[in-house]
C-alpha cells in the first residue's frame, strides 16, 4: 500500500528508510528530511533499500562462478589440490631461472615414476599425496596400487622423493603441472625418475658379446 500511493507520504514512510548507519546518524537524517518539507521520494527509498538487506540477492552471480570452477575440477576429488591452486602457486619460467635448483634443468626420459627434489623439511607424505593424488584414479584398484610415495627424510637423500604414478601419461602431466610449485616456501623440482635398468641391460649385452 505504501508504494502504491506515493502522493500520501507520511511519517510511516520514513520508517522504511532502512540504513546500515548507526541509529543516531539515522535520526539526524530523518530530522533533516522533516525540515525539508517531510517529503520522501520513492526512488530514493528504493536506492537505500537496495544498499541494505533487501539487496542481498545481488551477490547470487558469485555463487554461480563458484559452481563453474567446481565443475572444471569435477573429475578431481576435493581431497586433492585443484588445478587452479597448482597454477596459482607455481613459478613462471622467468622466476625459475632465478633459482639455482632449476639451472640446467632436464625433465629426463618419460616413464611412470617421477623424482622430486628441493623439498622443505616440514614436507610429509600427505602433502605429496595431496598434490600428486590428483593424477590417480582411486576408484581403480590397479591405479591405487601403483601410486607410491617414498619421501626421504634422512641422509644425503633428504628433501627428495620418488613418486610412482599409474602410467607415463599421468607422470608427464604431473611433471608439467607441479614442477616449480611452491610448497612451504620452496619450489619443487620435478623430473622423471632415472632408471638403472637400461644401463644394466647394456652391460649384460656387452658381456655376452
């Protein structure tokens, strides 16, 4: 009824001016309006309402954005890192050049096992699982069994880890996306693990000849 009869504006209409300001300020504002002929225009009250509780419907689009990002990583369980977080905390090529650990970096020969070095002291297996678990299909028993993390915490191998992934494709993706990722303020250096088997085979071949 109030909005249908704009010509009859009384003191009751002023009460609809909901403001986020403190009551004292609101009172001064109302007094000024009364001095100005007690006239309150509907378009003004609508703006004020939109700026307060009645306008809470406007943030709705942001929830849609969240849904879209969730859909992007829909195939990755939430217990593992998202692609966005990986990209956000990964060094660019230019930044990598400033670190000596990336000097003469070579990814190595592709295989299903990766080698990670330059790990911070506080890194634990669960941290590596959180990152590299996204490349494993845990619904598959075969892939689950092939996923293996060996984190070295003592001796010369300290700060290094070997991670077995289901296949070469998963390992290549992990290397591409995780190399340079900053974990506990230290960028990880990710390479394909070197295998000693080909060298042994070559030596055996020489012996047979």
